[in-house]
C-alpha cells in the first residue's frame, strides 16, 4: 500500500485526513491547512455554511436546519462528497487555482494501518475529486515515524504509537517497513466518553459538548498520574432538573475511569511486542516508544505507559502534525532511500 519514495517525490501535495483535524502540505509552501475536520451544512438548501474551527464552534449551538457533520471517522472518509467540499473551502480559491495549473496533479494521502480496500478507495476518490490525476497511499505509521525523526530506514527497531481521536496504532518498524503492528479502536474520543459517563453516573452532571476535552476540565497539573490535584470543580447541567450546577469531584475516581479504556492500548502494545522478533525487542529496551498524534498530549499518558511497560517513552516535538510533516519531507526529497551495496567479489 505504501508508495515508493520516487513516486512520492513526484507528488505536489500531501493530505492527512484525520477524524479530528485535516492537514494539507503543499510542496514548496509547507503546511498550509491545519483545521478541524468539521463542516456545517444548511439542510434546507444544501449549502455549506462553515468549515474548520468556525464549524466546530457551532457544534451543539445550531438551529434545527443547520447540521454539523464530520466527513472523516477513524481516519476513514465516510462521506466523500462532503470531504471534497470541506477540502475545497479549506484550501481556498487562490491555492486551488495554483494547484489546477499543475499539468498532472499528484497527491499523497495518509491511510490507517490495514485499511480495507473501500477505505483506501474513499481516500483516493476524495482527492481525485479535487483534481488529482494520481493519488499515492502512505501508511500513517510510516509517515508519522518519518515526521518525528525515527531512523526507520536502519536495520534496527523503532517503535511508534500514533494516538488518534478514534483509534491508536502501535507498530515496530525496521528497514523502512512495518515488522508488526496493531490497531486498537480506542483514542481520545473514548477518553472523552469515559469522563462524560463517569460524571453522569456518579454526579448526575452533563457537560457541554464543547467542554468535553480530556483533562482540560477534569484534571490539570500532572494529569492522570496520582501526583495530580486531589479535587477539581466542574460546571455542567443537572440531569434531573436541567439547571446549571457545579460539583467538586475526586480526580482519583476520574483517573480510574480514564484508565479503563486505556487498558486496551496497553494490551495492543503487549501484542505487538509478543509478535516482534526477539532481536528487535532487544533494540527497544534502550529506544523505547515514540508517541505521536493529538491524543499523545494527554497529560500523564506517557508516565502511565512508562510504568506499565518498563520501557522509555517519549513524546514527539510536534506530535499532532508528525504524519503530514513526514509526508511533506518525502515530497520535498529530504528522505534518501537506503542503498544496499553489493558484496565485493
């Protein structure tokens, strides 16, 4: 599925269609789009009202005839037409005219590991609808590993964990390829849901949709580690009366609720290590795990993984944009292919 470096070097733009954010990298211009993957539609006329951050702020605040949609779910395009319209507005008229002047527009797009053929075709058709004559597919794991600076082309193990909003992908890479990988359907949205359910069942409190961000309201300081604050005050709506109410909650109980979905992530890491050859596992003792993706910024998540696995855990410098920056580096020709010298006779 992953394109070669020579094919990627011919591409003019790279797209990372994530469930949370859409990012576009144009060769020679850099990262030009980094916006939420959200669109607001007028259901009466079918017209597009807003995209990106403006549309995200409209979530839960619109009248009945305006619908806020997310055309991407779990890294897979679920509404091709809406994804195309969203991308057109995010790129803008000036940039789209510049891209249309390319004689044979080529594009590269990130796809989740082990994406089925329908998901791959949906990603390709989305970019073909924007004028791309050819679309190259790149595994998100490899693109993210390149973007965070891992030496994936060497004959040694590199372990990466891509923490997305809908899923978490874990893999061990060597010699520029994936040795073993696992995709766990648990991400930042599962953590959000765990917090919401805990507050609803234990405190009969509902949070506004805009406020359901992991740890921004419920935790602070050291995040999900026990060294965090003992209590936190939360504002929301009472389930029974519908009136606004503030409660002071025990953050230890919230940490326990968060740990429940993250257990699946630990199981995925264990499965990848069990399926990995012993020689590569020995390399990981010193290298550890590199965390990328927007949910990698969950406070205390790296510490929890460090304690559970006994391995070093690092967070990339810019974890949320590693995948698209890795694609951009391959487009710009900054990544050199590994050349094996023949043995001298």
